[in-house]
C-alpha cells in the first residue's frame, strides 16, 4: 500500500469499514462516500488504503495504483491467468488493516466490514473468504470473484458465516452485471460455505448473499446503491 486515508467516526467508534478503490484510483476518492454513509452511521470509522503503483498489462504496461495486474476484461470469471501473487499480496495488506483495528483500536472483528469497488471488490471478497476472522460482512461493488479455478481450496472455514452485499450496475460495460451474477453463483457453490440468497430489499442476513442490480448504472457507484448499502450496514454494524 502507498498510503491510508482515514475518515474518523463522528461519534464514538464502535465499528470499522475498510474499503478498497478500483484500478488507477486512490483511497482519497472515497471520502465523500464515507461522509454520506456517516450521516446514518456516525459510529463507523472508514479506512481507505491506496494500492501500490504497478505496471498494468491491460494498459500496455502503464503504471498506476492497482491491487494486482490485469491482462484483459473478457472472461473475468475464468481465472486461470489471474495474478494470484499480486492478489495474495493485497489480501495480506488488508488483513494487516483488520489486525490493526482489532489489536490497536479494540474493535471486535464481528464489527468490521471490508469492501471495495471493481478491483477493490476482488480483493475484499477474496480476503473475506481467506480470513480466519469472523468479520461482520463484505461489500462487493461492480467486481468479480477471482481465482475461481481454485477458490474452494483457498477458502477458510470461517467463511461459512459470511454475509455479502453485492451491488452491480446493469449498464456496466467494464465488469458486467453478468460477471457479478456468475461470481455470486460461484460463491454459493463453494463447499462448506453456507451462503443462501437474501431477497432484494432485505436489509441483512448472516450468513447470506444479497445481490442488487441497478438500472442505468454504469461502472460507478449509484445513489440507490449507496442507500441500499446504508440500510444493510444498519444491521451489519448497528450503532
């Protein structure tokens, strides 16, 4: 990681959201996102790391902040050529942020949410499957499930209690809604992970997977998506 941007809780901190940006972005870009959510969740501290700069094959080797290298956008869920080394390096970095919240700030692991957008979604869902900690849940926005050819062997038993909020734009041309839906199906097929579908509009279920797709939304965050996420957070990490 290059740096970490913190948005402190407005009131006494009793929960944490660790959120990862997408390719070529920075953690500071999501400060307004935190400010919107803190209107209903003043007890949450937001942690926005910025990835290290890497040469990206997809962009002809041009270096930019990235959680891992990416070669192409087609067949994202067919992951035999995924940058596993880069992904695992980023997973370890997120694990270190979780450890800091628990050990240095005294936040219970079940009151920590991890999440991300696009590439950040990839690392957050992989971390949620890999971590030994029983976190509150994972927020996956406009991304996909990586390393699908071996994801079952990478999954820790603690993931059996996972809660997932997955948001995706129906008009996303970068990572398609179909990529998101296929990823959710793959998640639910992992042996030992009990991940029943949570109906649209249901605030929270643990374990459970809530998938929401949004009309007119491209590869970005949407107002309704953020409202739905805010409702989900009310139950995942209540005040």
